């Protein structure tokens, strides 16, 4: 049989019902894209039917012949290992191929499934792999598409290139960005990135872990700012290392709404955070619609039991109220898991890790997802970070809820975070820097949940169910529950548990 003349073993399904059933072999979101963009060429992976009555090799040859007839192109023909065929086809041709190759007869169908050949980005931050966000992106196209996350922090630098490619900071009204530091009377500053600033750099680092993507383009260079110790003087010296791969956040397509509540020194007031939460409630029409799906709070303050009953402070109450309206709230646990205690006068202080009952507000909020920190790529070996605040809460509830990578996390460098390194800037350069803390752990969970919601949209508006799913699917690191909570966040397992 000539390769350009496929036989008629599999006949097209001509009825509307049969046609739709055959097309259901195309995995979403490829099916929708193929329908909406019939003239666009897509790279696809064709999963052959292993039960084809003439054998998988016959199925392969037949499918390859049909691709040529449909004016497509076989990709990596020498690497089409069982049971796949890689190809490039227009959207309309993909629909036709499904009708021809995915008939209703189990033994006569050529094709089991047609997948989008997902674009894979180099992930400099090994922490993304630690929570299996890279696997979820490849397997399920879990990129945060159509999900919006609020970052209540020191702001986001709208000029940082990490957010340009996917237009993460470009919002559709009524969504817009807010600044509760510069203008308390009218904090709304517009829906574009033009006015966004971050003098501290903390919020931009957090937002870059959640979302965004920086690829190597012509004329653009990516640099990681890093510290080293001079062997002679023992001084810390900052220099740069060129990055030769694309950097992506956990959920690169997620839209980010910036609520600036911390000034350039990184200080703020709980009232500003509460005001931001109230604005999110208003934007979501108090639970009647979901314009903002989640919130990241990588900030807080030391809880003093003399002030409030634990978990009942005004800020914790505002967080709980926001969750009950249908918004997921992810909070950093705090960095008070390590302390120094002066036991006797004139003696060196006693340093102690594993300080219990050290969760910060608003991490004490019952309905928040409170996140502690672990090593970025070896959590099973090193366990929970020494600085990560430990539970239980002051009234005996289990916290944190989850742990995620928070040590030496590489993300966007701007503001004071970059200026303090004193590196000499270069033209057309994009800078990234390491930072540690539970502030860096929380956005990993925010990104993981945004990615989850982008392919499990039925759970939008169900924050308590989502929290339950992620806690039940977490990886037990065999550490005390007061240190690790339910364990290490696992995006793949959370998706597959549904």
C-alpha cells in the first residue's frame, strides 16, 4: 500500500453524533483551539490505538499516510517510538484526522488520543519540579490559563520582562491594580502595568514565582544575581551568571492583580491588607462572581496571644470572610521557627530551631492555606526549613497546612532586592535573584492551585474543597505534623485525585 494512499480500514464517521464522539478523542484544550483556529498549525502528539486489529505498526503507517494527505508534516520521523506519532497539522485537519482515525469500533480505530504537544520551558528554579508543576504542565497543560490571582504585597514591578510575554499584568476592567501606600483615598491605579512599582522587590519576586515567563529573545540576556564569599577578606561579593534557559513561574499564564500594601522598606499596616481584602470582596460581588480566584499573602506579623484570641484578629477574620465568599487565600507561615534566647547574663545566647507555636498572623486564620518552607529540591533529606514557623496555633489547631520550597528560590529581581546586590546593570538584561523564607514558599502553593483550577474549573469558588484536595494529596515527608502540616504540596497528585 503506497504511503500517500491510505486504505479505507477506518471510515469517517458521517453522522453528527458519531462525528462528535470521534472528535472527543482530541484532548482539551486542543479540541477547542482546533475548532476556533482551523487555519492555525498545531504541533500534536498522536497516541495510537494499541488494540488496532492489524497491529500498532500498521496503525502508525496508516496515520502517517493520512497526515501527508491532509498536508501535514511528520515531526521527528525517526523518533516516533511506540505508541506515538508526532506531527504538525492545521486545526481543521486535526478534526478531520480524528473523524477518520477515531471510529467507534475499538479494534478498527487507529487513534486512541490526540494531544497538544505542549511547549516545555526550561525551569531554572528547581523548586517548580519539586512540587511537580513541570509534569502537570506537560501532562495536563495546567498553566493557570483563565485564572486570576491577587498578590497583596509590596507591589509588582510592571517593567520587569518576566510578565511581558504572557501579559500577566494586563487586566480587563473592572479588574485593576491598587496602591494602598501611595494613595489611601483612591488606591485604584489602572488595569495596565505602566504605573506598577515595587521599591522593595518582595512582591515582584513572589508574583514571578506564581506566574510569568521569560524566554531568551534576540538582544535580551537573562542573569541570575548570586553571592559568593571572598576567600581572602571573607566579604560577600555579588556577581552575575548568565542564564541560558527560559524561566517560568509555577502557573505562567495566570493573571496577577497587584495590591500594594507594603512601602519601599517592606513595612505596612494590617488595615491596608484588610482594605485590600474588602476590595476583592467588592470586585467579586461578595461571592456572586469570581473575577479574582485566589490571593497570596506572603506577609504577616508575630502573633501575640495577649492581643486577641488566636485566629480571631481583625486580619484573620477578614481572611476567613474572604474564603467563605469563594476565594482561596494562601498565607506564609512566618519565619520564626528559629530563635535566640539569653539564658544567663554575659553568656552567649542559646540558639534553638523548631520553635513551636510560632505561626504568624494571618497564618492563624482557620480557613487560610498556611504554608511552611522546605528545601527547594531535597525536601525528603533536609525536611522543614529551620526558620519556618511551626505549629500548632496558640489555641491548639494544626498549622501549617502544607509546606513548599522556600530556600534559595530564584525569581524576579527588582527594587531594593536587586539594588542591595550592587551589581553593575547591563542594557537589555533581565535579572533574577535568590531569596529564602516562607514568603517564597507560599507562592508555590498559589501557583499550584492556580494551575489546578485552570483544568479543574468545577472547583472555582470552592476554596475549602480545594484545600482539602491539596492536603489529602500532599507528600508526607515523615516529619512532625507541627512542622510539615499535611506535607509537601504535590500538584500532579492533586490533579489526578479528582
